[in-house]
């Protein structure tokens, strides 16, 4: 759902105040590459969620003449893995391309014990064999799909059942993984995965991780020259990093399986 953003004192906040606010909830590596413009949007949308009529706030941004759109999303996280897979299913069903994404799970700033998803996606759609920013119709369709899956009205599988057969088939094809590794860093298991990029690859990866009980706390998704190069900071069901053998199993046993 797209809602008006509260602007009271936010626009007047200094850069230092915005950074200080976000440092309470996000890890140090968030601040390495995030520009202040994105930080300001993230703070604004975190403040907007309590005012929303649904459990998700969605914003689209596009600079004049840009060939891509920026989607910023904030939603109440689920107590089980699968929220990111649901988002990925909506993106696949809308037939949009994911070029880059920054994924974060954090404590609700209101201190109520809830968890929130705070995600930013760089997206495009194809028109006349050319890549372009998302049109108004695509934005509306994607907003409806995201709202349905994040509110629990539909599951990821149900969304894809309503997609055309080409998208359904792409979302269920086996992955073509070229490289994978697992290490431990800053209290997380760090999974790195490189795979051939194709329609629905983001969904197939996140669906597989969710099915194995993997909680994705942070991630960066990159697509370049038909290759997906993704990094996931993950935890197990108890909030702890996976053991070395378990992390290796996650990468080797499941990611190349088909539906």
C-alpha cells in the first residue's frame, strides 16, 4: 500500500541525526554503501509504517530519464522464513527485472518486540525489447501483488499460479549455480551464491532458503551480464549462525533442485 509520508520534522533532520537513528537498528556494513538519500528514505518509511492501514508500505522512486525504478518497501516481518521469497514471487509474477537489492531485517523502532523488513530494489521492465523504468500500470500491479502476499491474503505459490505459464515455468526451473561458499562473519552465516540469471532466479533462491528454515537477516542481490551474484547474512531458527557442515549442506543439497 502506498501511503503519504509524514514530513513534520523529517525533512529538516540533519544527516547526522538520520545516521544516528538508523545505527540503532542496522549493522555497520549497511553504512558502507548506503547513500544519505537512501538512508533518509529508509527513516521516512520506518516512521510511515505505524500510520499505514495495512502491514506494508511501498514507495516507487524514479529520476527523470532513468531506465530503472527504485522500490522501497517496509513490512512487518513474519515469525517464520519466507517473507523475502514472497516478495520475490510478486516480482516474478509482475515480470520485472531485479538488478540490485538491499535486504534488511531489523527491530521495530517502537520497541514493541516486532521485526520489520526494510528492502530496496532497483527494478526495470521490458518494453519493445528495451529496458525501462516501471510504468504506472506495472507499479500498480506490483503494489497489489506485494500487498496480497505480505498481508497473507495469498501465498507465493498462489501468486505464481495466477501468472502466465512462462513465468510459472521459470520460477520452478532448477538453478544453474556456478559458485557457492559459506563463512561466518559478525555473528551471521554468510552465504555467497553465483548463478546464471534467468526469470525467477531470485524467487528460486529465496524459496529454497526458506524451505530449509533459513532466516535471511540481510542480503545484497546483484545481477550483471546474465549472472546473479548474491550475498546472504543468515541465521538458523534459534537466531544463531549455522554450523559449517549445515551451511555447506544448504548450498549444495537444495539450491539446484527443481520444483
